[in-house]
C-alpha cells in the first residue's frame, strides 16, 4: 500500500477481541470484570455502565460510556496492538489518526 493511502476498516463488534475491548475500556478509565459471558464494565466507584458479550457485542447502560468513545478507544487499542505485533512505530497525529512506520532493521 502506498504511503499516502488511507485505509478504513469496519469492525463487527460481536466478533471483537476481548483483550482489545478490555484495553480500550480500561484506557477510558473504567474497570472491567471478566464474567462467564464476557466483560462487565464499571466506573471505578459506582455501578455497571456496560457489558461486552462474546458473539453479541457491546451493551451500554447509560451515558457514562458512549458507543462513539468506545469505538474510538477500541480502534486505537487495535492499531497499537497490531503495531506491537508487526514491529511498527505508532505516532498519534490528531484525534483518532495515527501514522504507522515500519522500524528500520
């Protein structure tokens, strides 16, 4: 892919990786608890704000955690995870935009 090209990918949240979901939610300042169905998401003090169920996706209970913020955090966690896996350098540009560069060997 040429260096000037932008790639956009849609994610089916019912197939999301639970480790990336956990990293995204914890990066937003929430606490996760693993359950038999997936993850329960809580404020550090307070009640449950959402759930991630394997094969179903995310359920949001109130405005403490919005779908938009979660999707952005999930994308950021996925990009950073892929960068570590393939040995890329990640530079945050603005908002949810990143530059990925392959490390010189």
